[in-house]
C-alpha cells in the first residue's frame, strides 16, 4: 500500500496537467509534404511531413490518418516501401522501420554517425537498403539493423547526399556540401566504389535534388532545370531550364515539380513541357508518387493533390492531414481566421471545420493576421499586405507606400494599423490604402512583434525592444535588462505590465513602460517563446518545443497545460470567448476549454475518490448533480467521458494501471487520481 501511495504522490504533477484537455481541430487540412510512397503489397499510401511525422491512406488518398507511434513529429524527408516494410528517413533522427503497415515505428540507426542521421533519401534494391545522408551513403543488407558507410570515390567535401536512384542495377547519388554542388556519382558495385558522372552538368545544374528513371533514360531534377541521360550518366542533356525539386516518371509521361512555378508535364520524355496547375494553388512541389492511374503531388505549402488525367486537373487530397504550419490566429465576430504557410483559413464553428479563403492572395505564405472592425488584414512573406472586407471571400493588395513587403507583425489600435517588416515599421491611418514609413536609424531593423498601450508602442526585433511615445515618430532603445542580441517574437500588454517573449531567454516583464525588464521564467521548461496571449484569467505562452504554459500571477510562476497536445511547437495563440486556440508549426490548430473553466481553477482541491485502489466501482464524494467526468490514462489520452447520474463510476472495463480523473460541475473543476487493480 505504501508503494501505491508513493506512486500517486509522484504523479501529482501529471494529474495537474490534465486540468484541461487539448483537442485537435478538424483542420486546416494539409501540410508541408516532403515525401510520398506507396506500398505495392497493400496499395496503401504514405506521406512524410516537415515536423509532422507520417500519415497513411488506405483509400487512394480520399482520407488520411496520422501514424506517428514511435516516430512522433519528426521531419520525414524520405519514404521507401518494400515487401511490407516501410522505411522513413528523418532529418536528424535517422532511419525508422515499420513492419505493420505504419502503425508503429522503430529507429534503426546502428552504424549511422551524427550527420548520418540526417537522411534525405532511401532506396531499396533486392535485399539491400541504401540511405543518402549528410555523411554520405550508407548500406544495409539486414533491413537496417546495421549500416555501413560506402563512400569510396566521393570527395569528403561533398558528402551531403540529396537523392539516390537505382537504375538497371546501378546506383546513382546526387551530392553537395560546403556550398559546393557536387553533381552526380555512380556506383556499379552497390556503393563500394563511386565515379563522377557530370558531363553536361554545370553551374546550377550540378545542384541535383532528385532523380527518376524510365527504361534506360535517367531524369535529374536540378536547380538549373531537368536533364536526361541515356548512357548511364555518361552524358547529360538539358530538357528544361526551370528550377526543379522533384520529378516523377510514368512511361513517357514526365512530371516536374518546380520551386515556385508549380507542376510541368511532358508527354514525350521531356522534349516538350506544359504547365499543369489547374486546381493546385501551391507552387512549391516537394514530392510525387504514382499509384496506378493516380498521380499524387506533395507540396510544401498546400498538402497533397491528386490527378487522374496526367495533370490536366488536380483535386485536393488532404482530408485528415492536420499538418499545416499556423503562424497567426484571430477572430472577427463569430469567425476564426488562421494564417500560415498555405494561406488563410476560416471557421464559423469554433474550429470544428475550416475553409480555405485565398482568392486574391498573391502569396500563400501568411505570417500575421489582424482585425480592424469588419476588415481582415493578412501580412505575407515578400508580397506585402492584403485586405479583406468580406470575411476572407476576396483579398485586395494594399501596399501603397510599403518599401518592405516581408511582413512579420501587424497591430491595430483605433484607426491606426502598424506593420512590422524586415525594413522597420509602417503606419496606415486609412485602412491600409496608404502606408507611411515610421523609422529612424534604430528602427530600420527586422520587426518580429508589436504591442501598444496608451501612447506607447513597443516593437520586438531581432535585437531587443524599441519604444515610441509619439505615434512612432521617434524610437528609443527599451531593452534594459534583456539579454543582448535577443529576438523578441511576442509582446503583450496586461494592465500596467508588458510581457516580452524571447527566443531562448524566456519571458520578461516590465512594469515601467520598458525602462527595465525582469526575467519571469519560474516553471518554464522551454525558454524559446514563440507566442504570448493574455486575458483576465492569465498569461499564456506558446513555446518552440515545450507546448503551452500559463501563469495566473503575472509571470511569477508558470505551469504547463499540455494534456492531449501532441505537437508541442506552438507558434500562435488566440484566446476566444469559449476556447484557447493554439496554432502549431506542424499540426494545424488545437483547442482547449481552459478559457471556459478558468485557469484560476487549477488550484482547486482534488476530488475525493474511494476506494483507492479500486477494482470494479469508483465512488466520488462532494459532486453536484449532472457533473461531467473525464478519465485519462498516464499518457494523457482521454478514455472515458460522460454526464454522471450518481456518484458511482463503473471502471470494470479499464485495464489495471494509474488514471487521472477530471470532474466539472457548477462549482468548477476538480481533479483526482486512482489506481485500477
């Protein structure tokens, strides 16, 4: 019994995090797709995402399910399937294998060096597996249980492998390193020895991102265009001059995924090309996979698209992929808007569903959003600011007077709109129709965040904080107490207090308009602050790897509020009337009802449960009628939720183990824990 009590006491912090449960919203759907593969044994599709792990489709892309057990939210840069085995190469955590259709993953890195765990390409040939890494090529003959470096003939200064290809039993590797584009190397003996095969490649075309084959013809997608070889790489011929990242071959039909220009199609092995972008708004194409008559294109800024007619038109195939990078969330009336690297999305049902609203946007890389009355402003990367007066149905460019169009922050105060850019601050007093530069020598910097209070305007930069007290006509340094060269991603105002979120140094507080700052990091396990939000109930901080933290005492202490939050990289926060919304860098939008129950209730006493341990029935003391009960396992997964009609709970179906319990009734929220025998 003493041992049981000790376990309960040691898990007190665990149950505290279950006060409020994060739920992933149904979108926005899509993501930054880095790899696609099909397992021909099952015809199941797999997609690898940037910071998003792996998704699987069993119905030709009609729907997708996250399959991250064991691989988590790694960046999956390459996928390969063979004989029921799926191999995933990640960017810094090596190679993973799944032998159960992606349902679970195991790391297989024995023999890989630190740089060898940065994996960009995997190919399977008979019983051999080859991995292209930042430390050259590795070879395995035992399904990845052990790896051996095979780089003889490849210079040490170009061991960064972009891609691998097997064609006619010959292995090809495209390499680079240290600013040098090394081109292509060939091995006829399973990687034991390599020779350079760059005749016809020069300049940008030596930067080869991917390769594909059709019979004796090899296609190389390069920064200088598409090149082909019909003599095992002996000579290369230019077929297109478009900067190309990915290439796929289906007979004589060739698909080229470009860097910024969408997809091009050739029906004649690359002799002629036509843009085929009907239905595919994304312009950066990271991967292809062909399954029967279906061609899937994975994009960096819009997810996956499907064509069944050789690219004549494309349809969205993202249902279930919640992998979008969300940089900003705002609300206007009963609508929520989310901006990110896919454009702007809106929801009218508290995030239960989302609709893309990009009509008129010249860039889908949206960083800040702001609301002024019924108007929505979207700041984009390198295309300036766009205005919507109809809830996102259409957008109009409003850049008159802007000399810097890389927009990092927007702030609305009354009739004034402030824009923070890579070139300082700009002000508009006519709804964005015109912008006036508001900079002195101090403020012509990269502005990351803006906040206002009374006559004070604070801007967070890549080197501290600047303050203006005269409508942005002049600026002074207000970084006293901040670490030098600190980047301030977020600033919020709460009464007389100003909070600054820095990247690497945590949260700082000023109670004197920025004259001095004090670190307030007690309880913060991640000091890389990406976002801040504040309301009357507390201050919320979104971090780079630690999820969400909340403080109810002006930053004197923080607690993690991460129960159920699978992706801990939180780039934006918005406090609605009913929910807290968290935009993540790789898992779209999450919601939490902590906004309803109130973070102050974190300190409420625990619910009394007995007996404890229990076998069949759990009894609860002191609950009100119609209380809501939720039971979670030790991993934070919600197992049980219902409205109680008595003080008894049947737990007979639960496995033996430790559980946390949450009760919500008219008195508020309480938590507890119990052991099922």
